[in-house]
C-alpha cells in the first residue's frame, strides 16, 4: 500500500493518521523468501492489519517506523 520511504500515513483503508509501525510481509506464492513488502500502521490499526496479514501467513515482522528507518539508513 504505502512504502516507508515516501509516506508515513497508515495503510488502513480510509485512515489518514500518522504511521508509527511498519508491518513487513510477503506472499510466499508470488514473492521470493527474502522479499519484504511493507504496510504502515497507526496505533489504532496495527493489530487489525497484523491479524489480516497473519491469518494468511504473510506477516514476517512488526517494527516501529523509527527502527525501520534506522535499519534502512544502516543498509545504505
């Protein structure tokens, strides 16, 4: 939905709140194991979005947006 590099708005439909969490996921049927897609979540929608991805077996990691940005900067 959104990527941390270009937006910090929650990925939940209709939500315009600031994101504070990154949900890293992949769909094993179409993505290589190391590939990570991201959704952003505000406090209110973190659990809902995590459950949505988790039920499908897609959720790989949930980290704070701040931590995700630190990791990304360190990888550059």
